[in-house]
């Protein structure tokens, strides 16, 4: 099997997508591979245009005719689309219907190779799960497996990085609030660095031996949510006292947050998802099977979170004052 030279990356403008594009461009020396990235609002992602061999196109991947045109002529498709918040219809559309449409488009176009990024906590069998998020992820995986393509599924734990909405969110909240009320404080995660995830996807894309595999992408250590919040506060210079909430109060808090405008900080469905440990089960190969040594969070996160500290902000103000 020849290596893919024309790859469609759906969801390529997102957090993981940007890391993957940079990785693929660097891996192929700016040539030898063509990367197509669809977006409904390409003007928001102009920085991607500067990457060699990346073509940013305006497109709605949920439209079947548009998706068919994008898939035609590709050697491989990578699906990175995922949401954490939304209605049942939104989860179904993003996690179940879109994978089904991608698989159908691939079959019609004769495109065999497909990589799909799912999530840790998705069960291997059955369609049960405690949350709409996990149930929709299961439906998406089943649809892809039933399509008979050369499929690789990657299931990452929560992904951290300089542009994440996880550690950065907890650091930002602790810069504002004197106490952190925390639902699901004992939920367990095994955070994985975005660069390790991007490297894993890139390696799988070039490695036919990963066809048919499900890989669990996780970091070297398991943390509770309370520990992660504490570390985000400590590294950003705003560590606050925590107030663990019992389940009833946590669900009440989540419902209240869901009434606020914009994307909620926490939803009831998030709490339901956290009932399933977001850690590697050991039932599937992990990063080590690709020759990747997982990066400890402590090795990289303090550097960017420190930029949020009061001392760092004061240094920036002093630097601006000196320029004036």
C-alpha cells in the first residue's frame, strides 16, 4: 500500500487539527502531501494558509453533496470532529451522522483509508453509556466499523496543550474566583499532550499495520479532576481552595451554568460522562505501540500556564512601560 499523498482533514481547523497539520507539513518537508481542510468560515483560520501544501476551502461537511466533492480524489480521510456540549440532536449530528456520511462518501469515491478520532471511555460493545456524548460516540464508531473501510480509531483522553480549553479554563477561573466549587472532583483522567496525539495520527496515516486497530492515547499519569484543577491554579499562580460538591449540588450547578449564554463551563451531560473513568483500559494498544513516549503534563504545561501568573502580567506591563 502506497502512502497517502492527498489527505482530507475534517475538523482540521480545531485544536488537534492545527497541531496535526503542522506535524504533517514538517514530516513531509513541505512537499509530497496535499492537505485539504474544509471550514464553514475559512476567514477565521487564515494562518493555516501559510502552511505549505495546506488548502483551506469553504465547505459544510454536513452537506452530503459537498462532502462527496471533498472526498473524491483523496487517498485518505481524517475525521477530527467532536463537541463536548450540545443537545441530543447536536451530539448525534456531530458524532454519529457525520461519521456515517463520511463512510458513505468514502465508499462511493473508492477511498479506503480512514482515521477517526473518538474518545476514551467509549465502550467496545453495545450502545449503552451514561451520557449523550458517549452514546453518540459509540454510534459513530459502529457506523464506521460497519462500512468495511481501512479504518483506524484513536481514542484520546482529555487533550492538553498551550491552546487547550481544559487546563487554561481552570487557570482562568481561579484567576477570578476566590473558591472553586467543583462537581465530579474525583473523576479520573489520563491527560495526553496534543503534540503526542498529532504524532500518533501522523504515524497511523503512514502505517498500514494500524488498519483495523483501536488505539488508546493517554498520558503517563492518572489524575482526579481535583488534582488537575489544583495544578492548573498552582502553575498559573492562582491556586484556590476547592469546594467539592455532592452530586445533587453539582447537577444543580451544571443546570444553572447551562442557562448562561454561550458555551457552558459544565453541563449535566459532562457530569454523566465523568462517571466513566477517562483512562486507558489496557484492552487496546497505546502510544507505546507507535514508539511514542507519552509526555508528562508537568514537563510542558507549567511553561505556558506561568504566562497567566500575576508576576508574568506585571513583567509584561513593565516591558510596555519601558517601550513608551
